[in-house]
């Protein structure tokens, strides 16, 4: 484990390609110059010369910045700085099959932390229409089969994130769903707490933030119970 | 705004390069084949032929996957699938100067949500040494100047994340710090709530999860007050 830590912090030098180095230099350059979205970058040839690298290597590095959404090509203007999509690249790698077990567990916990922390935003931003939408979702749940219940679970919690009015948070939780689902399917425990979705809606209507947090904890309790098991940590 | 939404969902076709398409195809291929870390990928020449693209374009796309940490080159084995660092690429683009105002606000709120949701993990994982460390940080604060107070603020909240034992969560909050700091400096409000760090430590020692959440809310209240202002949404 300690060795693993060390190899995380220090990459072997040989594993750096020229493109890695040029990409890093370009990102440093963009920061240092305080470039803003819309600003033009110097021409490829000038950049390659200044860095003392071939145009192929420079293009490879620029291609990475394009993937990150940091630069884009505009007609007649060449490369300009763009607004990166901060979740876009993470989205590309969030695959339960290639993420290690510890990180999967971390992400599972991260989502529990988020759900427990939503109360302030929910109570300050919920509308009557939101409550109606949640009620409609919660009602459909009765007597549904397992596949439907999972879809419904996603719809209900997704709607909660939507009520926060925070697009980044909402997209983030959608990205985390497959991971959460994957970890849950590894479990054989029942995943339903005493407090149901309908109870949570009722609390949102007539209760307080504190009531909601206590209710959400009870709702998520099967997951929290699992965390305290030594094997889960 | 509506137009902006649409252009977020539908990229103009012309803005896709061959490398974008090949990168997407490769990621789909890796998922479909259920490749796992350590598995070898087919040779460059074979991939280029199967996709009907030049080796330069293929290399550009592979270079992006290497940046994402999805593949790595091993001596005598060629390209193998690797474990991507899910936060690594986001780290590259989290620059307050290039992120748009709405996203900065979203990230600011995301951090408040996280802090409010930490109580369960803190109470189930805190040790006596953790409490001592927090006390030491909180004590240093008295009478310190502004620069020191900010450092101390970071140290205190950073230690809370550390106590969760969740490395992903801890790294995530470290990444968000510059954004949080940037948004706070745009404010002229005082940023200190009635509940101090020392109060929070006391609650961690002798209080309940619910007490802690109420305390944390009071601690963060100047930030929450700001959110409810219509201009802040």
C-alpha cells in the first residue's frame, strides 16, 4: 500500500512522452498569461518553434487541450481559448469496470455525502410544482417490480438534484449513478430504509431542514450500515 | 439562455475532428469489449486499419486516452488498458479564470453541500488523534491576521475531509479550494459565522451528528445567506 502511494505521487520519468511535457507547458503558459475564453493563441508554427518541438508533437498536445475543451479552432482566427466543460473529461473515464475498488467505494460514499447535504438548497429553492412532481414519482412506486423501482429511485433522487437548480451538481450525480448502481448490485442486503420517498416528500412539504436530513439518513440507512462494516472501509 | 442550452447539447458537426471521432470509437470499443486494466490493446496498425484512418490520427486519439489515464505503454507489451485517475483530468481545467460564472457559483454551492453532508462519515470514523489535530488547528486561529486565517480555514476544513478517510473526497475538495477562494474574494461580506472552528471541535467531541450539522450550518451561514439573494442564483 505504501509503495502504491509512492508510485501514485512519483511517475517514472520514462512514462512521460513528449506530448505529456508539451501539454503541461502549454497549460502553464495559458495560466501564466491569464488567457481568457475567446483570446487567440499564437500560431502552431510559432508555438512549436518556441518549445523546440516538432509540429506533430505540438498538434498532439493541442489535440488534448481540444479534448479538454480548453481550446477550439475558429474559422479565420485559428486556435482560441475556450471554456472547458469541467465534468466532460471525468465523464469519459467513469466506467465501473476500469475504476479500482477503493475509488468505487469512495464515489459511493461521496454520493451519500451529497444526498445528506442537499437540505439547505432544497428548502430554499423548492417550488409547489417541484413537490407535485416528486409526489407523482413517489406514488408510482407502490407495488412496482424491481427494475421499475430502480428507475423510480433514480427519477426521485434525480428530481431532488434538479430542485437545487445547480446544473453542475445535477450532472455530477447523473455521472455517478452507474457507479452507485454497480456498488449496490454487489450487495445482497435490502437497500430500502424505513423512510420512503413518499415520507420524504411529506417532510419537504411540511417539515424542516433538520427533519429532512434525519429522514434522508433513515432512507439511506441500509447504505450507511454497510459503510460501518470493517470490510466496507 | 435557451439557445445556449441547445448549443450545449448539440455540437456543430464541423467542430468534430477525426481525432474526436476516433477517440470516441476507441472508448466505445474498450467498453463493449469489457477490457480490464492490464489487458493489451490491438496493435496501432491493426486499429488504424480497422477504423480506416491514418496512423497519425490514431496516434492523436490514443494520446488523448493516455492523457485520461485510460491506456499506458508498457515495454514489450505495447498499449495496455490502465486505471484512469478520475479526478486527474478535471484537475487540469479547474481554473477560475476560464470557468464561466454560473459554473463557479455551482461549484461554490457544491462545496457547501459537501460540508453539510460530512457528519455521518466524521462521526463514524473520527479518532482521538483527529480531535487533537483539529484542536491544535483551531487554537492557532486566535488573533491571527487575515492571510493566516485563510490558511487556517483551509487546514481545518481539509482535516475534516481527511477524517472521512475518503481519498477521492479529500482530493476533490482540495481541487475545489481555488474556486471557493475565488468566489469568496469577490464578496465583501464578512465570512465568519457565529459558530467557530473551536465550537465545531467541541461538538465533534461531545455532541451528536445533528448538533454538528446545525453547528456547521451556522459556521457557513454567511455563505448560505449569500445564496438566497436573488442575484446569487
